[in-house]
C-alpha cells in the first residue's frame, strides 16, 4: 500500500531518480547503503534517508536498504505497478519520437492512443498505433481508462487540447508545447519547454556550475 504520509513535492521529484539508480546496479546486489545510493543520485546521504523515510521503515542502521524491497516500494509509491494508460496528442517530430520511446512501457506507462487533426497524419501507423482524429479521443480514453495526456502540439492549440483532455476526465497532463497552461482544480499539469531548458543551459555556459538547492 502507498504510504499515507504526504510526501513533499521536492522529494517526489527525487523518487524516480532513486528508482533509476537502483536499476543501474547489478542484479546480484542484495543491499545498498544510503551513502552508495546518494553517490549514484548525486545528493547527500542524509537527503536520501530523509526522502526514503516517507516510504516507511525500509532501511536498517549499519546495513542499508534491501534493493528489491526498496525498488518495489518506489514503484508502488509512484503508481507504476498499476499500469497507467496514456495518450499523445500531436504527432509531429516530437510526438512521433515520444510514441517510439520504449521507456514509457518499461516504467509502467502504456501509450494507447495517438491523435492529430492533420489529415495527412490521420490513419498513419506510428509505433504500432494508428493515428486517429482528435474527435475520437473521448472513446479511446473511456475504453482504456486513460489517466495521462501528453501534449506535443504547437503552442497556439495547446490550451484547447488541454481542455479536451480534461473533458475526457484526464487528471494528469504532460505538456511539451511552449506555453503555460491554465491551472485547473484536481488536474496535475507538468510542462517541459525544451527551448527554455536550452536557454537555462546557455546561461551557465560561461559561469561556474553551482549545486542546485531545492
């Protein structure tokens, strides 16, 4: 069961990192210390112990964490064992690349639908899925109980698409369009603006890199 304690947002952001680190270590490894996990995640070991304490009593002083137990608990807390379904709206270069990305399935997210309003793209097959018109999105969302909508459209239509996803009862949206979407009650929206990320990297090119503080 998921831990009932409310986990701080900064800790939630690090949980996938810890899971990724666990997947990098040898399958024969039984236990891992907070210090070793901290080295892999590039944080301090006190931070690791504090973050993982929200998942329950998993570690043993002087011994560390059992890898399989910690991995299972992280997957459970992140909802990965439930096999969430997702749809991608916008199948241009970015949307197509996301559709082909195998990491979604490996981490418990199954893309079950691709949608676009460009007649040249509709009925094309991408990554084993047939691109459908946006007008058919409601049926797919209901059929597969879709929980996550991924927006990879031009910015000018992103808000309209977000509204349609919310109408389909989707509560989590990952937005790759270069615009800020309106906050909506009970809907979690995460935005990834690739151009902004490049601009941030550009800022640091001629400056010393300082450790980020959450």
